[in-house]
C-alpha cells in the first residue's frame, strides 16, 4: 500500500540515556499533530537498553517482579505509548515511529499497520533479508503485523496508538543483539506468566551477517522516500522540555 502523506517531517533526535523520553516524546508529537501545530512526522532513532512494557503487562500481578528482572539484567524499564506485551530494545535496535493527522483514526487502523509493515518488510528485503509479514508462533510481543525472517524468527514488532485527531504507529527492528534480547526477556516473561519460545528472537545480523545500523537506517529512509518527501527537521526546545516533563508517566515503578 502507499502512504497518503506527500511530505513527512523527519526527526533523528534520540535520548538513549533517558529511555522514558521515547514514549513521552511520542505522546507530545501525537498531541501536536492532532492539534495541527505539527505536520505528519516520522522519527528514526536509536534507543538505549530498555524493556518496554505494554498496558496489559502493567496490570499483571507479576509486573513489579518483571521490572526487577529487567533491571537485574542491565536494562531500564518503561511503559510504552502503544499496546502489546514486553519487548526489549538495545543499542543494536532501531526505532521508527510515524505520526499522522486523522479525523477518524479508528477507520484506518489496519491501513496504518499495513503501511508500517510494508516499510519494514520491503526495507529489509532490499538488503537481502527473507522478510515476511506475519506472527511467528511463540514470538514475544505477538502481533499479526510483525515482520519475520523466513517464517522462523521475529525481527520487527509494530504497535499503534490513536487519540482524537491523530494516530501514532511505530516499530522496532532488531538489527543485532538477538541473544541479549532473549536473555533479558526470559525472566521478564516468566515473571509475567507468559508463554513464549525464546528461539523465535532474531536479528538482521543473524540473517545476512555483519550489518551496520546505518545500512538499515538508509534502507528504511529510502523506502519511505518512495511515497513521501522527507524534510529533515530538529526538535525545538519547548517540545523537548514538554516531553522531558512528562517522562514520569512512562517510567516503570521502582
């Protein structure tokens, strides 16, 4: 499918030392786009080492134990803006989020999922990955629009959040560090009481050998540029300050 936006603002700002800035900034951008004070925006960044919990995780009896397990494994813990279950990010992952204005966002939920999945799948296919859209049985943070390699291992998880007037859809690509992701998620999922198959964790590096984050970033931006003109921009000080002031909403409890 094709993206409906002819132009997208491109942000590259990252805050790896402040993991909660990711979801907090996503919420600020979502509000701005909904209000019409910002145009449709894509943000491509490199997150820090963190386990991102979904809303259902936060209501689990084992949530605090899972947070403690993540931190014991050297990962910070946060609560993300979109749904799904726990997912782990490392220095070897990439985060791409897209925020679109939409007066009736619920009507185009699947369309946005399909677009995000096509961006990830086609970008990875372009660098030699046997990328496919679909859930791998037993995958972590399962989803129908996950992107996998050869139907065997999950490489990309996609989530979405809607508010009145706008929608946010985003995904994280595991470029490398599959073993590290697997290691931290095993005690986290055990604490949450979730069944999964750790062998379904994959990475781009596992599939095509040594690959830099820049290679995957370039592939993603080329794919998006097929549909939209990307306009590189920077975050203004007020937006950063607003996002930073809201990080407490997204930090997992001690």
